[in-house]
């Protein structure tokens, strides 16, 4: 009996980049795949919005730096029309963070992905799954850590009123050194857990399988003596009774 192949739907894409060579290269690469078709090209953010409104694509590939209306400026107008995947040479942390804050579904930095990975990223973002290359993922994790530290920072008044010997005992306690119990990867995953991401999104952000994520979480729970994500998060952020935020010197 002949096996029936399930054909994936063809994804319609708009490519927006001010460099005509880059646009042509991306169009040739994507049109060479059966599952993707470039329906329009744009040279700036304004044209990207026009082409997206006209063609109603499944996804927009968007550069950051373009003359006139740049990618970040165009994002708020594009996101209600179609999922947006940033595809750019700009790997600065602030640019990555701002693009994601404005609704981009993923962020790829040139030189950090293969042709197959680009197609996978397109499919992921269309399906609502975040997709980040290493530079972008590092920027996201950095912001999460900054947010966690800001959330747990005590006010000057609280520090002034705290007894110095009490503070010393907290710093020297095992709970105060949670960060040193985890490996660098485990600490990264724990940061992502603390933001509420599920295993699938953590796997996408870290470029590992969901099974690997689960294995890391099992080890994290064992090291933190927790049985639930909520309990682990409370300890990690220092909000559980009798705990302090973890040291960020990871092993």
C-alpha cells in the first residue's frame, strides 16, 4: 500500500530589505523551496506595510535599518496584518529587545542560520512559536535577568532598616547561593521558567529539544529541592519565605 504524503501548505512571504542584493538572495533562496513563496519585495518600512496590506502574506521578513521608515518604526503597523520575523545584521541587544517588545515573532541575525533553519524559523513564527538565533536569544536572557534583579531589589529604606548581621547570614545561607548550584544552561532555563514560558518556547529560545529542556528542569528541581515551577520560581526570584535572590555567578 502506497504511503500518502501530507503536503505542507505553501507559505506566502513579503521580504523587506533596503539592500537589493540581500532581497534578491532571500527571494531566490525561499522561492527555491516548495513550501515557501515570496509574493512581494519592499525596500523600506512604508513599502513593507503597503505590500503586506495588498498581498496579505503569511509572514513578513523585515530588516531593521532601512532609509525612510525603518523596520522598528514599521513594526506596530505590520504586526496586526501578519506575523513578522526580523532578518537583519543588527544584533545589538537594545534593538533585539525593542523589536520583540513591538511584536516581532522572531529575530534572526545574518550569519547565524542556515537556509534550512531560515525556512524552519518562517514556519515557527507563522505557527506562533518564537524563533531566535543565538545573539537574539542572549539579548532576551539578559533582559530577563535584569528584570528579575530589578523585581527583587529591596528599597534603600528596607536595606537601612535591616540588621547587618541578618543580611550577612542571608548572603551566606545556601538559599542565597542558588545561582551557584546551577550550571550556566540551567540558570538560563530557570530565568525563562521564571517569566512563565512553557517548555516549547524555552526549547525554541535555547535551540534545544523539549526533551532536553525537561531533563534540565528535572535537575533544577532536584538542586532547588522543588516539585513545581511555581515553587522553583519563588525560590529563584527570592520571593519564597526565608529566601534571597540567587547569586548570578554560575558554575
